């Protein structure tokens, strides 16, 4: 099945829109994990796999249709730097997908016909569709120095080096049992081009999405144009959706419009809470400038601008996802939203 067809069929089964999960590290920290580590949330694949599964389940219970694996910062190079063997590193990357698939199975086994987690249509009862997205963080995420928030990899970085860095992890994730690969927080055009070439070269046959981060609503964090970056994604046949993550909510509406001008592929958006990450202190701080309201209140406008998949990134929680799900699938709130727009 063509990647675009698989995602469009999935969206149709969901009712036209789908809910992505929320912040993962945020939840791990809330449960007491100290993630001040170069592996970040991927550390828990080693130390706390049961907790990783629990967080996936919390998001499924909140209404997520897409759960993203804890592999964002899970790289062979990163695990090896912690003293693990290459074989152990590859096993942990596969395990990130297995844990998410286990959570989905537990969730579906737990559902009953009386639960809202079943879709009722013409006397046919089906389980709520759930996809597992294997996360691939940027090269900057592996560096763990905040460069994923700037896209500044230095003059010596080339597309070939980026492809070589990501190649083995992408090969593993493509055959791990995931439904799609989520290339997240892409900070520059070069890395998007590297991903696109890698997908083509490796003949990856599961869908991917490319999700960029922006600091101004016009460009990705490196300063490259969002339109040019989205065009790279549009031209890659394996890419089935294009979007934005880890970006302040106030920039999302304009970014959706920019993306829609260069691609007809579904748009996925999962902003952060509006706070900014300080790489030196390794803390999230309130943004200066225009304040962000609870971004859930914007979801109706983002839907009307053309987005199809909605979730949250850093500092968002299952409560955020539950609220998004209610807005998208509660007919009364849809009617209210349309009335307010008229």
C-alpha cells in the first residue's frame, strides 16, 4: 500500500482527524525519573521499560490515535557512548517499538463494547484505530547540546554524514513492527534532505512523517524557510504527512497555512506548551514576549486551517491530549467552534 494511502485510510477510519500523543519526557519526569542524561527519555528503555509502557497507556486512555516511541534520543552512537555494545543498542531501539506495540495490545484487550474507545457506525463496532510511530530525533538531539533547537551543526556537516549517522537506526525501525517513522523536530533543510534521500536509498516501505520546529512562524529554527523544508517532504514519496512539533502554539496557524501552500499531504501538528528550552541550564523557561494561552483552545482554528493530526510536544500531558480529543470528536464542541467562526 502506498504510504499516503495508508495514512489517508487511517484518518478516514478515525473520522477525518487523528489525535497524536503528548510530551513523553514530561510524563517520565512526573513519575520521578531524572532525565538529565545525554540519552534523555531513551534512558528509560534501559532502566524503566514498564514506565515507558505505562506512559503510552496513559496517552491511549486519553484518546491518542498515534503513540510515538521513546526512541527520539535512542541512537546506536548514544548507547555506545554509555558503554553498551552495538548489539545491545540495536536491541533497545527495537524494544522501543515493541513496548509501544505491547501498550496498544494491552489497551485494545482492555476495551469493552461499552467504552467510548470503540467507534459505533451502522451497527458495526470497531476498535479505535491506533498507529505506532517510531521516533527519530535529529542529529542535534544526539549531541544533547541544544543544537536541535538551532539547527547549527557547523560548516563541516554534510548530507552524507547525516545519512550515515541515521542510516542504521532507520533500517532497524523500518522493520521493527512500527506503522510509520516520525522524523521529529527537524531543525534545518539539510537534515530533511538527508532523511528523504535515506528513505529512497533504503527502499523504506512504511510511511514517514517529517515534523519541523520553528521559532518565528516563518522559518525552521536554523533560519531555512518552512516552505522550502515542506517542499522537500512533499517531493519524497515515502513521506505521508508533513508538520510542526516542539514549537510555540502562537506560531502554528501561520505555519499550517505555509505548509498547505506547498503540499497536499496531511498536516500534523504537535506544539510544545509555549515554554522555551534553555540548553545551558537544561530547563524549560516561560517564553518572553506574547503569552501562549492554553493551546487546546486553538485546535478548532488549526483544524480549519488544514491540519489533520493534532497532539502535543514538550511539557504537554495526557490531560492536554484528552482535551484535544474531546474538541475533535465531541460534536457539540465542533458545532460551537463553527458557530464562533461565523
